[in-house]
C-alpha cells in the first residue's frame, strides 16, 4: 500500500503542476484577447488546482493508520473529497452559464475567433495527454482521487475541443454574418457547461453512493462474486450471502456460507477464509473481510 500511496501522490502533483501552467497561460491569454470563454477556462483550471490540493490532503488523511479515535481509519475522506470536487465543479458551471446568458441578453461580446481556436487546440492536446497519463496512474494505484483528476482533465479536453470547433465556425461566419459572431463567446460557454454537467453530477453520485455504503460498481461486484463462487466450488459450499461496499480504496466484504451441522471444524473454516481472503486481496484493494460458516439459515437473511 505504501507504493500505491506514493504513486497516488506523484500523480496528483503532476496534475497540479500541469494545471498551474495552463491556468496561468489561460488567464494571461484571455486578458490579452478579451475572451471571456478563455478566462472562464482559466478559472475552471484554477478551481481544479484547488481541488487537486484538497485531494492531496485527503490522500494523506485516508492513508493514515487507524488509531483510538478512528479505529477503522479515515477512508471516508476520499469520497468526501470527491464529493467536494463535484460540488465545486457544478457550482462553477452554474455560475458560468448564468453569466453567459447575461452576456447574450446584453448583445454579446467581441472576440478574436482565431485566438480562441489556437487556444482550444493547444489546451486540448495538453489536456488529452494529461488524461491519458492520469488514467494509467489511476489503474496502477487503484486511486479514486487520481481517477477523479483524470475525469476533470477529460472534461477539460472536451471543453477545449468545443472552444476550437466553435471558434472555427465563427471564423467562417465573420465576413458574412458579423452580427452572429458576437455571440460566439457566451454560446461556447453555454455549450461547455451543458457538456460538462455530467462530470460533477457523476462525482456527486459516486461520493454519495460510497458514503451511504452502497453496493460497489457492477464490475467490482462481479469480481467479488467470482471470488466467492470459486471458493464455494473448491470446498463444496452451497447457499451463500454476500454483502459488500467500497469506501475509498478500502473494500468491505461480508460473506456467510450455509453448511450442514457437525460437518466442519475451525481448521477447515480457516481454510475457507484463507482462500477467499487471498482472492479478494488480489483485486487490489485494502480488504476488510468477514467470512463465516453457519448452520442457521436465518443468519443469511
């Protein structure tokens, strides 16, 4: 787990450094060109930097060992941080969308489409590269925080592509329909807000599901079921009850097997626990498993 924590921290710092560079560039570029959409993108990235720092703090807290005050550790910090990112991103989109509507009602704003196009292309390439690298890091570290960073950068990639396409269209309309071009900036912001909305909503849903101890993802649930089935087949076990939930990088699994009275001893029960625990740990999470054999069917309900 120590190597995973180091990998997680490295990925988060990578995200912060790249975002700071792009953010500074966007704010300067937007100020010089007078484009609200570029300034909005800079603010969006500045918020991402703040959230990345929050993720670093959350990662450190989540990795701390259990103690007297927190006997089960602080893994809940991870979904809390994910939820905070989702709420902050959603608030930013709502604010930007309302501002864009006001600009449209005021008659639009003058921009240089060529400048927005160049900006969109540059940031799309950088954001796409950051997304690819962070997704690889997330798979290696099994980190929800790094995966959240990757989702944010993916949203940034979509945003940049929308900017570039919109600016290109505006360039084609500049000579023939100059009265339409003045609405390019706010319309691009509205399109971006609508397109990005699923990202914060998804983060909020994920955080809420984990904090409320909901079932893990379908993919993880299938992997748990496969491990339980393999153990049941090896030891000839029949009816089984499985409950599981994920909190950050910790996986809680409760498994009860129904057995015939008088047919099992403690050593055999330990063999079942050992086999299933080994398979569950192979999933890459910090597993807290409660594995029991019982002769009472009511205990499986």
